[in-house]
């Protein structure tokens, strides 16, 4: 096979069931082949057509000519003292992205935090990922490839009751709704019975508030929804999350209500609230949150800020975080405190950085600002 032919082979890893069926029809095969091959790829972790023994030899040879199964390559795999595992993955063009598997203390839930972009198209002031700048969107194969790599690290997955990945959160590098056309097919694979067969309640998309795409998402999927809010008034949120200048808090929360109305069961929105000392951790902020969320079915996830160099923010004391939680309880809000996991391997929330060939020059400007402050 020539190099030119090899480069033109279709990567089947990121194809949804509908896309896979269309592919098999295009090469003169029956649609049911799609389900067979999807199970080999996603449930058996197979990337070799020759090993797919329920396909004819002729079909295996044909697939080897026109298609491939190519996931990201593992550059680094590390384990935290608390059991968290992080993979640094090389994608097309040599960029690195990171994905993190977080086991629950009881061992029954293993949540994979998946990236959607190389870097991040947004620039939230408290997130080290955003300081790396932005290069490009990940393809559907590169998004689902993170689930594939993490699952394969546990070997073949015959026992669906003991899945290596039980939950997926689109909370890694990037803003998922800024990569809608690739993230949605990947999430469909997470839900597909021929792939990962996860419940829609176990797949969560986290967004900073790209309102038009959130409205569109509700027409296609009803996965669990998390909102990166982090502030309870527009002035502060616009400082922390610049996207708020385009879609303010009220606009965003109204979109959340429309999303919930499209779900076919009772659902709540998770409100992510990164707590920064003397920035958003006072009683007045708790009161503002209560007023904002009065009509939105929700639960609040309090996230102590994870420091990175020159951020300008500090982590509140444990007592202050507990105090803030109690204020929310007193206002009849459901609030939990997220445990910091994987910080010893830079795998905690807001710490994922990867390797980004920043076409926005944001990282360069950030470094220059640090140098100016140091002078």
C-alpha cells in the first residue's frame, strides 16, 4: 500500500452508527456490519480488522484497504496518590491534550474528564488551560479516542457491569459547545449500545454558556448539563468568564430552562462554582446565587480554586468554603464541595494544559504580562 493510499483511508473511530451504516453501504455491504464493527472498536478495543473474526476474510481485506481505526497516541500516563489517572495524548499535528480518570472512593464510579479542544477558545481568568491559548477543535475521533484509550488501559471490556469508565464529563481542555459538530457525534457514541452504552445521566456536558449552541443541543441530545457559572452577578462574571459579555447570566439561565424543558425526564442543572478567596466567597455572593437560581432546578458544585503560577487568585480556607456551603444550605440550595483530586500530577480542575501551538498568541501575551508585573 502506498503512503498516499494510506493517508486517504477513513478513520472509523469517530463515526456514529448512522455514519458507519452509510460507510458500509458505500462499499457495497449491508448496514448490520456497522454494529459488528462498532462493537469490535469500542467494546473490544480492537484496531485490527484482521482480528474481527465474525467478518469474512474478503471484507476484512477490503476494510484494510479503505479504512483504519486510529486513536490518539499515549505520550504520558501517570497516577496520583489518590488513584486519579492522567493521560497526555498526542493528536494529529503533534499537539497534546489531556484526559483524566477520577475514581470514586467506593470504587464503583470512574469518571473520565474529556477534552474537546487543543487549548481553549475562551480565556477564563482563573483557568490555566485558557492561558495556553487555542489552536483548533478536536475531531470526533480525537474526542471519543480519549474514552477509547482510557477504556483500553483496562483490557477488553466484556463485563458491562464493571465498566472501566462509568461516567464521562466534557470538562477537560476547551469549550465543548465551541466544537459542537465534533462533540455531539462523540457523545452519541458514548450513549450508543454498540459502543459505550452509557446512560444519558452519566454523560455530562459542561459549558461556560454558548447559548445558541446550548439551544441547539437540546434538540439533539438530553445529556446531563453543567454550567460553569463561578459568579452570581454580571460584573464579576464578565471579569472571570469573558463570554458573559456576550451571553449574560440571565440569558444563560433562560437557555438552561429551555434545555430542561426538552428533556424527557426530571433533571437538574449542575452549577459549577470555582471559589476564589475574597473574590466570590462572601455571604452576599451566596445570597445572589439564591436569587438567581430560585426558578432553576439545580445543584451547586463548589470547587476550591486550584492554584497555578501568576494567576492572581488564592484558594479560600477550608473553613470559608464550608461556611459558604452553609450559607447556601440556609437559603435552601443544594450544595456539595468537590474534593480536589489529582493535583499532585496537575490533573485537578483548571490545571490541564497539554501542548498547544497557540495561534491566538494569547499564551505569549500572558507570559509578557507576567514579565511586566515582575519588573
